[in-house]
């Protein structure tokens, strides 16, 4: 289940590293008329499971499926498309890759009969949507929640104020300088990254340097400087170890920490974030997704295969790496539905909002450094907002050059 999510990943690699079934043409060129090629960023054990499923689908479709482990980035994919070498399907890649491919018109729109949208977490569907039209299908979701020590916490805090008060007495630490993890506090005060209008982001409307955001930055700074919940140089490893060893009672993280904490023997659980100002605190939601190339000559068969993989891979992928299916609690697999910890991340995802699927969000790669300056009082909350907004505006200018 060990997985690690980075807020922004800019991969400066142009080469594709492909491994897969032995065929007469492992580079993906010169495909046969009855051959479908998939590139996947999933782990090798997961890809092995996909091959098994694809072979089952092949028996009735008559199409051969080739699956490659893809370690390339969007530029590699676009370069391949220019030479007609791109795959028919990508399965198991981060949703933030889609915007560039969509802008290049390399994604096919999802047919209406592929999935039942009512079964999906709304935020999961947003990760693959542009102007309210779907160009991919979510495979799994990831978010984070509030961990607590069940031996020390008898009543879970209902509000953020209660969490801070209890944290002062019982200990509350997390990687507070991680913009991704601290965003719920900003959002609870009314901040946002980009305003969403008519199913699309307006990157000119930035909500990280307004009055609401400054109030959020102040709360984050106070958690370190006023309430002394954690040191200004706290990191994720230290915070997790302090929670695991019983030094603190509360901790913020995602499902990627479940395996280690379960192995430690700690008596703990996870709940959604508390309320603030009467509203449920949200979190960022990210997704692993699948999509079909608009250039593929096998659209009908591609979507048939995609539907088969989506319908049959949820349980195997969860068992291999702990990937949480993107379905609402009532429709989720029994391994998630019957596990209170895993179920919490589904519930929190239903409260969540997606990490914007636009390239401009890459401008936040410096936000953690700015947050460190904030919590150490090197800058004021107002200056924090100004710095983060400037980084975004500078990025947008460079993108246009």
C-alpha cells in the first residue's frame, strides 16, 4: 500500500522506457489491425494483473492487447503522437496530465454508456472533465484525513477550534508546511486556487491572496507560533513517528500511511476533517485515470476494453497497492466499505475538491518553501499570500512566452 503523492511533479525526461510483452514490435509502431496498445504508470505487479484481465477480454473480442510500463511524461506522449506511435489507451496515470493532452486534442470524449456516473464520487469525475465533458475515467482516488489515537482521544473533535484546543493538551502534528495538507484550513476560510466557472478554471481569478486566504495563513502561523502545536521545521516523517510512538494524539495524512501505522500496533483510526464556521472542511482529491487517444483507429474496441478493465480491476488494484476505487461508499468494493479507515478516505473525498487539472497549478511547487517562511515568522500572512500569488502570475507569463 506504500504510495507517495507529490503535490506537483515536473518530470524532465524526454525518453520513454517501455517494458512489456514480447512482440514483433515492442515500440508500439506498425500495430496490427487487431491490436490495442496500452501504456500504464501503474506498478509492475498491477500491470501484471492488467495483462491477465486484458487476456480475458481478448478471448471474446479477437483483439490482441499489448501493455507497456510507461515511465515517460506528457512531452514523450505528444512526441509519440506526432509520429503516430502513441498508445490507444493510457491506464493508470495522474489526472494532472490530462489538461495538456486535452489542449492538444489527443483525448477522446468518453461515450455515454461506459460508466454509471451516479456511482462515482463527484470530485473523481471532475478530475477527468473539461467544460463539463468527460475525457477519461477515474481509476482510483486519493485524499487525506484526520488520524487520531483511540487510547487517548475519547471524543473526536467536531470543529477545527476543538481540534486545536485538544491538540494543545494531547498533541497534534503534521507536515504543516506542505501546502497540499494545509489547504483545508485555507479553504475553510474561503480561499481557493483558481475560481471554477462553467466547468472550467479561470486562472486569472486567483484566490490565494485575498482576505479569506490571509485569515487562513494567520491560523496556520498561529498553530505553530501561538498554540505551539508543532515546531516550525516539522516534517512528515517526524510527525508520523511522533503519532506512531504515542507522543501526539492527532495527525493529518493520507491512506499511504495506513500500512506502516497498522504494522506498529497503534490503536488508532481516521475520520474526516472537522467543521469550521458550520461547514465541513474539504481536502484536495487526486486521481489515477485512464483515457483513450483521439487518434486511435479502434475507438469502439478501446472503450470496450476500458470498460472491462474498469469493471474488473478495482479489487485487485486495492489488494496490490491499496488504491481506493473512486466510487461512493454504497457502491464501493467490500474491502473498502467494510473497513472504517479506508471508508473514511472515501467519505472525505466526497467532501473534497480536486487539485485543479490545469498546468498553472505547477506554479505551486514553491509554495511549501513559502509556507515554511510563514510558520517561522520570516514573513507575515499577507506577504505569504503575495508571494504565492506572484509565483502563479510569473508562471502564467512564462507559459505565454
